[in-house]
């Protein structure tokens, strides 16, 4: 088990005890089945994001404190800097400094971290790590829907900017998939009509992919400076459609605001 994973598990115990609660008392307050916290604190179960938020409130701490984000940042940066081929920008296939503020925050998202594993951070591009968890069919669905969502996003304000298209293409390049003529037409239709995926089980099979989608939409929305209210509205609609927990959306929004000094 990685050092950082051990630190997080230690925090689960430390902050619970600091709040003066036994495992059973915490489980009762959150209406969890017996031994849920025991299994999580032992590393036998993954910590869902929603539960991390609930526990942080119960223990009167922030999610960042709970998940040792500050330490994660230092470790991630150290790993990134140790390999000249993997920079924070290249981790998302982004080469322009205009897009960099969200990269670290995205890599620290606890749901994404739980999905790809702490030990892999900084060693391969983030999108590549996520795609590696999918079957070929799931990968195709995920990338196609990501393409459609981005196209819908960048056309919400009635303007399609070159910077937005460049960022979209740079992201999609990493997937290395072949598109049929019908798929290309389907993707283009998303410019004209707001896209909302129909088969989330195929394109967004786990929570990490929902988080990644919302992060990418925020990233693209900021690529040309000011964000149009219709663009923000679309991101909120997508989050609701894919059933992203409101606590997760607010968490991402808060880090976006910090990254861009809103």
C-alpha cells in the first residue's frame, strides 16, 4: 500500500477519534451498515466521495484536510517534475499555459484518485490512466460522449472559439480512437443541440468518469477567459443529468473558483 494511502487511512481513524466518536457511533449518525467504517479504515472498502463529505462534516474538518490534499499536491508535483516527459500540462494533453490552473486540482479529486490509484499519479497522463480502466467498447463510448459534451459546451454561447476547439482536439488526441463517418456526424450534431448522453452505464461506468467529465467541461469553459452564463448553466444541467452528487459538483466548483481567483 502506498505511503499516501496509509496516511489517508490513518486520518480516517485520527479525525474520528478527535471528534470523540467510536466507529459504531459514526455509523449510527450517518445511518451506515455495521462495520462499514471498520472496512474503510482497514482499506478493505473504497471511501465514496459523498461519504468523505459526510464524514468531514461529522468530524468538523474540511474534505481537503481529510484527504491530505496538501500532501498529495507535493507528492504529485514531485513525481511530475521527476519525469521530463510528464508535465502538469501534458497530463491532460494541454500545451498552452492558459489552461493550467485546474490541472493540479483535477489530479487531486479524491474520486479520480481512488479510481486510478495514488501510486500511478504523475507517471502517465491522467486521461490515459482513466481510459486504461475501460474495455475497448466503454472507451469508445466514453470518448465519443466526451467529444459531444465538449461540442455542446463550446456552442452554448453562440460562439465557437479557436482556443476551445484546439483544447478539445488536444484532449481527444490522447484517446487514439478511429471515428466512423456516422460518428463524426453525430459529434457535429452536438454543436446544434445540447447533448445529454443516453447510456451512462456505457460512457460513464464509474463515478470517476463523471467527475472527469465535469472537470473537463470547466477546463474548456475557461479556455477563452470569461464564462458565459449559458455555458455555466449547461455544466449544471450535465451534472444533474449524469447524477453527479451535488456535494461533488460544489467541491469541483469551489476548486475552480480558487484556481481562477474568482
